[in-house]
């Protein structure tokens, strides 16, 4: 398991691994928003939590199809399936590797980009908390989508169509935590729901991902 | 008895291709599967490896004794030869990659990126993976594709060493491997009967 995790991390940071692409995409999206909206500080600070969450979500989506596609193409996935690792463990490790290489940099970069969007000062902490709590769900749900589309040529668009609706609850509650935090309201309810969604997906979805992956390998 | 396959049938793309395949492998034995293209050699191997369900029949083998090597080698181009092998050694819980490197003469290439290897060298790396798994029964699908005569002899030597150590091998191939002691199993008589046209599903296949 640890061997698989270190291999995936190593592959991500080596040439052609795509490490940093999601981060660069996030940066560009967030920088483009003030150009589109115009120099209105009050408006920007109002929409900042939502824009940051949406940007992080789309950046996360960008790298999902790589989770299984590369291993499928070179045959490693067949070999992993016959290795003494449970399929549920393989998909969990893959999701963890995706979170560490794609989502975690987004979480850490978000407060910095918050400055560009004039995010109110109390919002920075809550933005970080909401992203740290919500992005694991994005990675786990995305891994499920990647497992569903693994055998398909150019399944990237289909993957987005499948995964984006599943991201809705995480986006609603995550952005709500950041918004309420920024405006100084109580965040308990959305925070609890966000944590609940994340825990639920981490507990249940690996089993579904493993099942669809087994079917797709036939 | 290391592997027993009884009355097995397999389908590819929903069409039954093989039916009633039975054989057994003892320790130290190799069995070569022969048959024309499309007869279902790969499908049979994948079914024995548990990668796809069989139509019927049984596979009896000790748990965690099988290792499968297919057409694709599962090599990561961005990792070096040693890193590729060490990963599989860790996954299978063995540690030693020196024997595998030596058997397939990959020592001089150890620190080369796998993406920079030739097709034959990649194949040798893929076969070297079998040695680091420590599994007893090898299921090999066309193992000698893109290997030169010298490397084929290298592969035959590796299989002989594995058999001498009490292992077994099931090999699907068209090429003479130089393994004279291996038994042959021609799959042509096991070809599944074609689906009847009156079958509703059959009309869509």
C-alpha cells in the first residue's frame, strides 16, 4: 500500500506527471475573475469564497482522468488487480495520492489567492478549514468517476459530466462555510454537514469504486 | 497439484470462445497453450488469473499462488528499471530484485529510465517482474514478443529455473520457446459451439 502511494507520488512529480497543472489552472482562473468582474472591491469580496471554491473544484476535476487511465494503458492496472492488494485498498490509496498531489496544494494556495479577490480577513481561516475538510470528498468522488470511465477512450468529458453533479453537496456546504466565516456568522451547521459528507464518501465510495473497477477490467 | 482447471468455458465480448477446457499443472511442470488467433488463449489466461469471470467450470489453485503477465508490461516510463522492479517487489512483499536483474541481464540498465528502453528490453523488464513476485504459478501471455533469440533463451532459462525450484508455468504462445520438456495443449478441439441464430441475444453480437 505504502509502496503504491510512494510510486504514485513519485510519478506525479516526475516529468509528465502533471504535478502543478491543477495549481496553475486554479491560479489562472482566480486571476481572471477580477478582470471579468472589474475593479469592484466590495463585489469581489462578496463572491470571493464561492469563486475560490469553484476554482479549486474545477482544478481538482482537471486531473481526475489520470488517476486510473495511465495505469490502464500500460497494463499496470491488470497487474495490480492480481497483486495481493485488495481493490478497495488500491482505490483508496489512489484517491489519497490524488489528494496529496492535487488537492492539498490547492488548499494551501487558496488563502494566498484570497488576497487577489479581496477576501475579508475573518474568511481566510474558514476558507482553509472548509477546503481542507471538503477536498478529500472531491478526490474520493473523483476516483469513483475515474473508475467508472477507466476503459473508455477520451472519457474525460464523460467523467466531468458524471462527477460534477456529485460535487454539488460538497460545493454548497464548503462555499457556505467559507462565506459565513468571511461575513462573521456562525459556521457550525454547514461545517458539520461538510464533514459528514466527507466522512461518508471516504467510508463508502471506495467499495463502489473497487466494484466498478473490477467490472471495467473484464 | 498447483493448478487445476476443470471444464472451463470463457467468453470474449459476450461470445463464447472456449468450452470444456480441462488441464492440471503439477510442481515443476510447464504447459504451453496453442491455437489459432482468436481461439481465446488470452481470455482463458485472464479468466484463470481471476481478471474476468468464466462461463463455467472451476479453477483450483492455492490462494495467492498465481501471477499474470499479459501483453502489456505495466512499466512506468518515468521510473528507472530498479524503481519499477522494487515497486512490484514491495507490493508482493518480497524484497530482492538482484536475482531478477541478473537473470534478465538488466544490471547495466538498472538506473536507466524505463521509457528509454527498447521494446525488447522493456519486455525483459516485464518478465523480470515475475521473479520478484515470488509466486509459484506463472500465467504468461505471449511472453516472447519482441525478444531476440538470445533473450528467448534467457527467458527459457528463467522458466527452467522457476520449474526446478518447484514452480509451474502456463504459457500461451505461437513461438517455439526452446522448452522441450513443456507439455502442449492444443485448444482447437475446445472451440465453443457458435451461438444459434434463433437466440435473441445472439442477433446483437
